[in-house]
């Protein structure tokens, strides 16, 4: 596709339920990133994929959060047993990647998923 | 640790005038990228401009330009001929090869008619 797409655009769930957020990166981009944007915490890095592997999961807030990427393309961020503090906008980005040892290039963002936990 | 600081939470400018948004960062890395992203109320994060640290020449994109001072670790964004559509939150960001963008707190810019 022309840009990064995310679904759903908005998700309202009840506390304790599991949710899955989907990201479809720009075609050909090998690197994919998840960020969270909330009023109190600003923009936080969650996880980064190079191909299907995740070299850096350091930003995942707890073991309730997990993410996977299959076929070097689509990624799913799963939040189990959602809590009210999980309410935020979840942003996905992709980049073309780069040879190791240098910056990984410009990240292009999707429109985000707004998650509301009641 | 890498940090990015935007010291201006809010700014306003009259249409057609020029405004400068400030950003400072802290790092011991030598090879990195700096970015300015714009986030309008639609929440889509849009790349405005990027600067490679090894380039001495300041990046420009139409009405947007940066003043990159590597020694001072400063990276300000100048918007010339401001337009109503420039109203948005602007984020300064830093990336050095780990895949992790470090963002500043953001500056809300209001362009007034």
C-alpha cells in the first residue's frame, strides 16, 4: 500500500478483555515499530521488528503486552487482560531499515489506533 | 541515556509570519538522525524534515528549515510564511541505530489568521 495502515481506528473494550491491534507497513519496509501515545507519558517506544524478529522489546510495559510479525509484513500487538491505564493511542511505523551500525532510516507512521478501556 | 527536550509547550504565530521551535538533545553517539514530525488533530504523525548528524548543511524542505548545531546539541525548526494548516503539535525526535525513536514532549503550534 501507499502508507502504513492500522486497524481498527478506534477500539473500546471492557477492563479484563484481550485486544489485538493490527499494523500493515509500507510494502518493502523491513523494520516495523510500535509506539504508545498517552496524555501522561507522551510518546513511548514499545517494540521494534527487523523482519520477523524483535531485537528490542524493552518498551513493552508488562507481560500482558506481546507482539508478533509474520512474513516480514503485518504485525499484531496484543494486550491481554486490559487495564484502564492501557487507554492510549497506539502508533505503528515502518522504515526501510539500514546496514547495521547506523541509524535505521526515516520512520513513517500509520494513523494509529485509539484504545479506550472502560 | 538519550534525551530530547522541547522547552516550549505552546507557541502561536500570525499567518504569513515566521516561527522557530526549539529542541535540544543529549547523546554520546556520533552517528544519528534527527527529525521533526507534525501531528495535526487527525493524529497522523507526518514527517516534516530530517537531518543526518554527519551532514553539516542544514536540511530544508520548502517553508521548513532547521538550524542544526551539533556541538551545542541543538536542532531548531523554522517555519516561514506560516499557514493555517501548520497548526499542529510538533515533535522533535532522535534515532541512533537501535530502531528506537526518542521523542521530545512536543510543542503545540497555533497559527492565527
